[in-house]
C-alpha cells in the first residue's frame, strides 16, 4: 500500500482544491477498507486499485480514483457489468462507468461499498 499524504495528493492531483484533496484521501481510505486485498498504484494519472493478480492489468481492475473538472470520481473499469440497482454509475462507454463522490458522508453509503465489493469480485473472463 502506498503511504499518501495531503502534500503527495497535491502533487498527484495539482488541479484539486484543498477540500477535494481531503475528499480524495477519505475516498482512498474507504476503498482500502472495503477491499483490503487490493493493490494500489499510481497509473494513468490516477490512483488505481487492482486485484492482487500481477497479470491483471485491465481484467483485474477494480477502480480508479481521480479528480476531474472539480469532482472527485471513482471510475469502475468494468462498471457497465456491475449490479447497480440504485443507478449510481454514470457514463456510456463500452465498459467503464464513473461515480462522483459528493461528500465524505457518502463513503459510508452501503450502495457505494456494494459497488466496490462487486467490482473486486467481478471477473470479465467469466460469462
């Protein structure tokens, strides 16, 4: 696990405001708590969370955490294939969907935690 602090988040996400940086760190903690076996890397300009399989560059992707246009977003690599009865996920790409994180309180929302756990279990190689 990477040890990230506010100053490191500021360098990784220079466009983020101080409030967005705090929300990025809180979201990071929530992801690591919900999916403790995941590996965290800085990849593609974001914090990337993957299954521990070293050959799982894309197929083992769980989610990415980034800041874009003033929003903290969690991008689910295989989001189009995850159960999302509350229709929280946004986007129209073939597979990826994003979830804006409105506040730190939302990080305890069971629907968000269920999405993280479903993404960690999802195997795109299984029908």
